[in-house]
C-alpha cells in the first residue's frame, strides 16, 4: 500500500513518512500542492494525507482536482486549521477524514487503517470482482465466466492491482514499481509481457484494456 503525504513542513513530513514506513507502507512525499498532484497522477497511491496551507497550490484545490480525477482515492486532511467552516469545506469537497494539528501519529495511523479497510477482507473467501471477472485472492485464481485460470505470482499481483483500481488507468510505471519493485529497469518490458500472458490466459473476453501512452485499465463491466 502506498501513501502520498502532501506536507510543506519538513519536520512533519519526515515524522509521518518514517512512522508509516515503519508500519510497512510505501511513502511518497510532496512539499507543495502541484508536486502532490503530479505524483498522484504519475506514480499513483492508495491514500493521500493532505495539508491545507501549502505553497504553489492550496490543499482544497488539490482535493478538488483529486476528487474529479480519482474519486475513489481516499484523502485524509491533516491541518492546523481547526475552524468548522474549513472542515466542512473539506468534507464537502470529498475528504474522507479530517485531523487537526497537533496530532498523535497513532491516531493518524488508526484513521488511515479505517480508510484502507475493505469489507471483503473480513470474510474468509476474499474475491475481487469487476464485470464477469472474479479474482479468488486466497487461491490465486481468476474466474471469467465458468472458466478458472491459474495465475503465476506476478500475474496474480498485476491482476489484483488492476482489479483494485478497476475503471481507472494504472500506469506501467506503477505496476513495475509495485509488483516488481523499484530496482527494476524502467525501460524493461516485463509489464507488457505479463499483460500479454494474462490476456492469453483470460481469452477473448479479457477485460484488460490498453490505454495508449498511459497504461492499462480493467473494464468494470
Ligand atoms: Ca502547511
């Protein structure tokens, strides 16, 4: 799970990043609003921690753009502004939660975990679905119609990622870094090769779409 922290105060950015990394999250840091938006688009993440008073582009403008482009992405505001009007503005623009500074890291972590929890994970049988495609996470098998498909470890991870983001474009770079790790050469074609194998296994009804110059998208229906 990757968290983007948009925060211009270096001490807070450092403190939050270290804490999250110690909890096993991968962390991206941005020191201003524009950089934050750029990273959210280009690299991608599962959750955003957003300060409001930011250089170059203020937090509420960042939130507005994120809500338009990536409505499923949870945003938690962490701000020194404690007035009700600002809080209600934040929620009105789509923020999932709002924490005022100063805050305890444990409280931030608890709030993040609530946002990242998926209802399916509470059951033993954990399936991710989009249209006719279902991914049996425990068995690492895909089902498309009545066809059951066994997957290699990488194929499973790529499909899992695409399903979690169904309907959204997932960049090649994001798949490369999240499934293969940062040490992989960004010019490598391993992602494309893996997608080709997945499509072959899923057959002519494969819901994996190529979005030119952007990446891949799993059709929702
Ligand atoms: Ca600030």
